[in-house]
C-alpha cells in the first residue's frame, strides 16, 4: 500500500517521504509514548531516570521479543520440515513484543527497587498509541491482512504484495493481479489500540497508579485482538484446538486479569471491618 501512497503523492506534486515506512511509524510511536510516560513521571514526582531506563529495556525487549516469539512458535514446523529455515526467518509477533517488553521493564524495575504498577500505568496510553501507529505501518507494508470481503471498505493490495501473492497461490486471482478485497484488519487493530489508549487515559487522568490503567489497556486489546483474529487472512499464525496463537494469548491475558481482580476483591473483603450490629 505504501507504493500506491507514494504514487498518489507524486501525482499531486508531493514528496514520497510523506509516506512513512513501518519502522518510522514504530520509532515515532516509541518517541511519543516515552515523552508521555516521562511527563507523567515528572508530574507524579517519580524518577525520570528509572522511567527512561525501564522504557529503554522495554524497547529492546519488544524488538527481540517480536522475533523470538515467532521463532519459538516455528519450532514444531522446523522439526516437521527438518530445516532451520522456519526458525531462522521468523516474522514479528505483536504479542511477543508486548510480553517481552513488559518482562524486560519489570526485571529492570525490580532490580532498581522501583514500583511496577505506577510505571505500567504511565506507559499504558503510550502503548495503545504505539499499537495504533505500528498497525498502520503494517497496513502500509501489506502484512497481517484480512479475509476476502464484499464490504465496501474492503481493500485490494497491489500485485506483488503478501496478500496478492497469497491469493495467486490459492488460485483466487491470476498472477500479476492485485489481491481480492480483504478486511483491513491492520486498521481494525489500530482502532483497538486507540480505543485502549483512550480507556486507559481515564484512570491515568484521575491519578490512579495502582495498575488499573495498564490492566484496562491489556483487557481492551486482548478482547479486540481475539475478535480481529477471526477476520485474519494470512495463514501462518499458528493454530491449536481451533484458535490461533494470538487468541490463546488473549485468553491467557483475560484469565490473568480476572484472577488478579478476584484476588484484589478478596483482599478488600478480608480487610473490610466486620459489623458488630
């Protein structure tokens, strides 16, 4: 899609650099999210230095985790094929980046003896914006496309794109043709990122730093991602018992959030004063 956007810009006398690439959008998202988290840390009286270091750890974790998650998922395919290629040439998994980023930041904060919940609340809005921009980059790059659709908002990806090559392989279109109209699942997920950021901003604006903002982001994204997976058209996403890898991760996240809520509710009930009336 980016090539078409560049061509459109050229027809209107505009420079091609106005059409961002995937990594440019990812870098912009990281910058915006980091600035917001550092601003909130300063306003809260928290350490900006530790916040910056934790963000840096999270960024490295996200870069490595996106690949490692897919490499681990590709192990069964590599064993079945008797080749290292599926492991040596993995894609990038959004959930892998998120989970490894959270783990890397948590390890740093534990080592620095800094509280975890306030940090993750401060980055919650930025993480939602990051997903929105990164998935917009996926749309421009043509990856993570959806199933064919007859809806008016279906998008045809150009010849040579991943969607078009997949549809040629499956006999949907002739060689050299664009893809069938497909669900723009990348933009659906970008919208989920924006929604998650907006919902997480509510407890952040109210001054809560007890983990509820990040939990709001996680819950919103997990539910939305589970639903969007039903519309994904790219095949190599892992399957087990009828669910994709991302759907299983979504289920695990939702279950963990429900368990955490139940523990917190039980703790509040245990600490509540007993009426003697």
